[in-house]
C-alpha cells in the first residue's frame, strides 16, 4: 500500500501587521517589500511594506513576520528544493 502523508503547514495573519507561517522548509529571499519562502504547501510569496523577519526557526519550520502585509500568494504545489539562501548562508 503506497500512502502519501501530507505535512502540515499554515499561514495566520493578524490585522495585516503580523504573520505566522508554519511548515517552512526554506527562505529563498527577503527584503522590506517581499519575502519568498518554501513551505510544505509550496512556494509562498508575501508582499507588503516594512516587512521584517522577526523570528525564523527552520528546525521547527516556523517564521514570524512583522510589517504591513498586502498580499500572500502560493505559487504552485509542494516543491522539493535544496540549498536556499539561508541554508547556503549558514552552511
């Protein structure tokens, strides 16, 4: 029997000022206007102004973002990728 178990992921936005993302596997890039990351649900692009990565816990798959959030878009399905920005930077 071949069964695929989907890993959990979530996106919670509080008053467009804070976001909590779980199921994060990699952060591709970020600046004050855009954060691009990979989750178990696929590539996620957050847009806004004054975006700040308040906390990143890749071991737990959790990312906290502060700033004014204007948009969140999932780009495709689950993606398996190696060697994103933070993995390369931190070794």
